[in-house]
């Protein structure tokens, strides 16, 4: 886990979360990313704690507070929407435009489905800004690389919004119809965070490298490994 630390100071850590790991124990228990936080104390008496959440299959920037006061401050920043977040996704299909805003309220699918969500006109407001970064061409068509900026932070917001627009995220077994076994890992990556943690300073900007499981699809859409190496 130490090798996945992208940023560290006295208040905050940002780690590169791998896809396929729950960030915390569910109601039925089981292993989680939190089990490894003790190795991230870096001299403090207690391990860091989660300042926000990422889905099990979402990779990328995950922010941790290093002590109780820092965690409270980070919590306020996330709750107020002050933390800038950019996700990269590869979706099936091709949006007609190059950018736009999705404003579709979300609600629980039903009580038996836990955190599964759906578009519900009576639900909580949910807004996502999106921009096309690249499109696959030729025989590799049918995929689009998007930068997604969640203005609100609803559960599964990006996944539901993309699916509702007709371009589900590659590997989405819940909202996109991807197979539960043998299919691709979810192609959703928390690429950047900007955290205004200190007064009179620019926000702390952290970028997570592209995960291995998304490289092939992103390359089809115009991303190059050389671009990442230059960052």
C-alpha cells in the first residue's frame, strides 16, 4: 500500500486505489482496503481513515485523513463540493456532442438491492459534466473516452448517468449489462482530485496513473502511454 501513495502531508494522504477492492467492510464483513491502512501511519499513533468513498471496481485517487481533525476538515470540503474531481471512463457507444451536462435525479432502485440506484424524477438532484477526450475509429469503433466531473456526489452517479444517456461504462455489470464473470473490469478511474486544504494556497492537485485494465481501450480512443510518461 505504501507504494500506492500519490501524495502525503501532515493532514492528508492520497492513494491510488486498485480496482476490485472494497474501501471498507460491508455489513457482511470481509476484506477491505481499510485492512491495509495500518501501514500508512507514517509515524502517527493511528492509521488514516477514509475521507470519501469509491466503488469497489473504481480505481484511482482516494483521499484519506491522517487524524481526527484533518478527517473532519476533509469531510466538510467533500460535503460542500469544494473538492474538484475528474474521472476517466471508457463508455460503449458515442455521444452525439463533444461535451455536455447530465442532470438526472437519482433514487434507490429498491430496498432489496442495497446501494443500486436508478433515475428517479423524485429522487435527489444529481449533476455530471462530461467531455469527450477521444473516440475509437475504424474496426475498433463503438468506444468513447470521457472525462466526467461530478458536481454532486450521489452513489453510483456516474455509472447511472452514463447508462441513462445510452453509453454505459465498459465493464459495468449493474447498469451496463456486462457479464458478471469473465468480462472486463469496470472502466472508471478517479483520475484527478483538487483539494483546497490550506488557506492562501492553491488546491493540492493529485493525478493517478492510468490502470493497466483500461490501457487497451483508452489506446483505441487516442490515449498514448507516452503522454502518461510525460506527466
